[in-house]
């Protein structure tokens, strides 16, 4: 059973019993409507034959919805523990939880992340009878959280935290001091400092991990009316309403055009392409694009053509400085049936970068949004909690259910190898720094010979990949791509797509 913050239980509160009763009543009504007595009708065999499967599908959807609402609509109280000796990384920020100040700063940073979970009782998804995504929409929710983080970085001040995070006092974690700075098995606790070059986009900080953590002081959270207006508006874009540009209704609609439908399971590669199309389709965000890597390769010229409008002009205008900000999504597979341990250090190095906006993946059959780590444990936000829908069309809708006060951890070894990694670059200079910093992070481990992915000069069409839209077909029977050394990037056409894993 998945756990989230006990403070989040207030969003269902005393509704649990009523929900069970309503769910059973709905099942009873559905059963009676499908199999019970019906008014006399003129015989129409053809019509009855077509209506029978539709009634069965609706019945199945109602029963599954009722069961999932019960399954994911409650939680068991538990606490996550962190130690005071090892730094904890949260999307490029380091915290050493050896003082109340550091604990408070970590709490503010974590709670300020956008948390998007299962919802129930939203308007019916087009072409189906689904009014909830419980049990099947977890990867879509993880993708929403990844995109939301990219939008926060794009639209908000760099030091923004949600002022009302201070009101969520029941933050569900404990800080413990370990007996020795050596973990079980005699493996030393690693330093937070990672090898970097002069091209890293991160801020220059002292090499000593203790100084690094303690000197990164965040200012007290001050309510900025403009930032809070953007925060409020951003959440409306992810509302569970048909017109919300990044809501489940829109994402499912985009997936439907590629063979997916409501109730299907989505993999991280497919969701990356759905997010790309959703942003391209929307009109609410300006000067931002999404690029999805192909076959574990980021083609720099493709990114340039996506971001630099002057390159599409004939002739190009070299003096035109217009460059869109870009979210780069890289679907990868870090092993065969299980995570290859040699890639763990690479994942850590990536999460240390400030240009990283997180990883969507999870453990087998269970999607999660990874945002950091401590020692050998990943830090994540879990979408597997069913909350009542929030009507974001109201002017002052409550924001609490979009923020989580319960950080959770899991071992790296339980991470499913299929995932999508996200990055953000504000301008051309940041993109060049990102390429340099990420390449350095990927090469500073035992997996240097076979990196997770690579940056390549030129365009995908130079390698015979022009016009291919990977990740949208939804096939699950293909082999994972072989991750090739940098010198063999020209053989990229022989690689297969990352297969997507199934979530329950």
C-alpha cells in the first residue's frame, strides 16, 4: 500500500465512508441497468448486439473506478527518516539536515513542488465513461509534475517557495543521526561535490559539502503577489477540466490520436511526446518549447531549429537573438529487466544539476516522479493517492491538495530501468552550458564507456531519423535500445526504441 502524508487525509476526511456507500450504490445501479428488468422495447437485434458491449464496458469502468477510489483514497501513517550526516539533494540544491534552519529550508523547498495525483469525480473523459484516472493515470500524473516543475523554473523567480508551505506543519519525516559516517558494508558516505567543469550552469559553491550546504541560505518566504498569481494560474492549467491545456482530458485526447485511450497505461517515452504536443498545442505559455530526444540522442541542431526562429527564415538572420527556452526530455532505459547498478552514480550526478527538472519513471508497475536522493535512496513524489477533483475555475480554489508535505524514499535498486529525464535551459547560453554539464555528469562514473545518452552535433535527418515520432505508437513488444559509446552515434538508425513498461 502506498503512503502519503497524513495531513493529506484532510482532503478526503469524513468522505471515506460516504464514498464507499456511493460506490456500492453506483455498482448496484450499474448492475441493475445492465442486467435488471427493462421497459418493453421493440425488438432490434442489431441495436442490442452493439449496445451489449458498450454496456459491459461501462459496467467494467464503473466497477474499476469504484474499486480504485477505495484502494487509493486512504493512507497509512508512516514516517520517512533522513540522517544528519549525508547531504540530501533536491533538484540541484543541497541540504545537510544538521540544524533546524536546514530542515526548515528543505521542508519549504520540498513542499513548494507541485504535486499532482489521481483525482475522482471530474467531467467524463471524451469517448469513455471514465470520471477518474485512479489505477491507470499515474504516469500521466508524473509527467504533469515534470512539466509543472519546468514551468515553475520558466515563470517563477529563482528563489521562489510557496509562502503557505509554512502552514503545513505536519511534515511527515524525521531526521536521525547515524552512529557512524560509514554505511552497512563499509561503503563511505559519498561527498555531495561532483566533478564539474567551468561550463556547468550550477552556481559556484565551496567544495566542502558542509560549507556548501550551510552557505546556501534561502531567504525567508515572502509573499510576492505576482508570483502567487502565476502559481495560482499555473495550477489551473493542470486542472481536471476539458479545457485545461495540460489536464488529463487534454493529455488523454492527444494520446487517443496515437492509439491510446482512457484506461490504458502509458510509458515514460509516450508521455514525453504527449507533453511535447500538449505544450505545442497550448497558447498559455509563450517562449517555451519541448524537445524529445530520439534513441538516447540529443541532436543539437534540432534543438537550435526548435528554439531559434531566425534559422527557419530564408536567409537566416544571424543578428536575431530570439531563442526560446526549452524543456529537454530524454527517454532512456538503464538496463534490461532491472536497473544496471553502474548507472546509479550517473542518476545521482544528473539530479545534482540545477538544470535538471526531475525524472519520471518509478518502480515496476508503479510510476513515480523522482526529485532527489540521499545516499542510496531516491526521493520522490507519489501520484498514487486519489483526491476529490478541485474546481480550478473558481477564483480562490484551495491550493493545499497540489502540494505534498510527505517526502518519500526508495532504494535505487528498485528503480525501473525505463524512465524519462527532464532538463530546462532558459536561453542559448544555458543550453550550451547544459550540454557541457550533463556530458560531464554522464562521464564521471563507471558507465562512461556506455553513457545513458549523448549529445550529437547535427540534425536527426543526418542519421536517417527525420520525421520519426518515437514513443507514440504504444508498442510494448520491442527490444530496448542498446546504449552505444559516443563514437558510434552514426549507427543510431540501427537502434530500437525504448520499450515502455506497464503501470497498475
